[in-house]
């Protein structure tokens, strides 16, 4: 269950997982609401086995949320699934409450934490409220899945969940064929980039925690590199306004095309779970410079598949400058990144890890 299938890593996570489950003969349904406001639904929603809950969405609405809980309770009662796996905080609360209301007849309860909300998103007061709610719901769950070792460690350190009740699962990302960089740039409307100047890509939601301001600062002190930013969000107008001449903003872009247009990848976030965009960049054979945020260092192996640097514009800029100064080393890191991503972040491994987690949760009932 997920509140809505909006553009982003969680939607791609579910699209890949459900496809692998169905291919393996598992029966799966995704209960979800609708995108709201300026949100855009992920195209992957068209391939998922969705059941829509009319009253569920991102916004907090006591009446709608209670009605959504009732809708979901009836759905669970009708389907009688072995496991209910909730995703994201809103759906985690509504979904687990609905299942728990069934009493002894409830299925096993699993909640996936794709990126904890304890840093970079809300005020201290809100964070305390989230922590209390998550701790309560985790105690009522049979198992919690963490999208990365760092996410798991932070949840345990914050005493939201006990160490014996949380396991790490990784996303599965399908391989894709990288197209000619020139063709990719033409498709993105940036055919004039490239040539003697390397192109560094940044693909993320344009929101505070992703630190687009840090990307702007990096571009300003790295004039010999062209940067392209893919993504949209609340801070997009500010990014457009402050971008220097060597930083182009593209809006949402299809990842395979976006990364095909790049020579290296950059991430500037303050907080991350397991960043999907960096797995996609690795599959494109790109080395990455990333801040040491969340589980980013579990995707990028420092000095092997890229560089993991402190959370500062100058550190990111120095990393970019180091890579582009040695094209052979950068290419070797990119090749190593692809080789590792094909194994560590394969859809097959994702299915194996989730199936084992579900079997453990059912057994614990």
C-alpha cells in the first residue's frame, strides 16, 4: 500500500517489485490513492496492479483518512492477503491501522522505510510527533524493511524500531541500453553541450533536502564543466533563477535518456535513503560524486565507483574537478559502477530479499 504513486524512487521501487512478484507467480495488489495538487503520477502506475482508494492522498484530512482506512479495511478483508506491505509514512499509518483493526484475522504487517523523515524535512516538534507515531506503529508491525543500512542504523539509534525487527532491502533497477550521448542531448534539447567540455548530471526532486542550491554553488566554481539538472519540485523556480550559464535545468527527464547525455553523475543531498538516480547512473556506466548523505555511500563505493565527499559545495566541486581531470580513471570507475550495480541492485535480488522478508513476517505471526 502507498498513499499515491507520484513521480519518484518509491514508485519505481513498487513498479519493479510488483513486476518481479507477478513474474514469479505471486499474487499482488497495490492499494493506492490519487496524486494531488501539482503532483504528477509516475508513468509506471500504468503497469501496476492498482486498486484505487478514492479518499486517500498526500494531504492530511481526518475525514478522508478515516474513510480511506475503512476502504482499506474492507479491501484487506475481501482479499485476505498473507502480507500487507505499507510504503511511506502516511500509508504506513493508515494501512497498518486498517489491518490491525481486523484483530486476529489480520495479515502479517510489513512497513518499508524508504528514507526516514527525521532530518531535513520538518521542524523539531513535527519530527518528535513522527518519531512517536512511527515507534508505536513499528511495535505493532511484524517486520520493518529499511532501504539501506544507514536508514536501518538511524531507525535503531532513534529507538523507533528494535534491531531484531528491521532488515535491509535494496531496490532493484532494470538495466537499460545507453544511447549515443549526442542523440540523448538532442532529445533533451541540449545538443550544444558536450564536445570538449564534460557534462555532469543531477537528477532529483527539486526540494530543500536535495540541496539544489548546493548544485548551483558547485556549478559556479566549476566553469569548465557543463551541468544539467533533471527534475521538478517546489524549488524549481529558484533553481532556474540562480543557475549560472553552465547549468541547464530540464524538468522531469526519462532516466535512461538523461544519464546517456552525461559523462558523470552528481548528488548534493543532505539526506537520502538508497538513491535510485545513482543506481541508474551506475547502470549507465557513470562515475558519481555524491555527498555522504544517508545510504548514498552504499551505492557509490568511495574511490572505486566514484567519490563520496562531505556535505559542502566545495567538496563536491573538488570531487568533480578530480574526476574530469583524469578521464581514464573516471571511465574505469564508471565501468566498475555498472558491474556492481548489475549484481547488487538487480530486480532478481530485490525479489529474493523481499520474499525472504515476507516469509519471516508470516512465520512470526
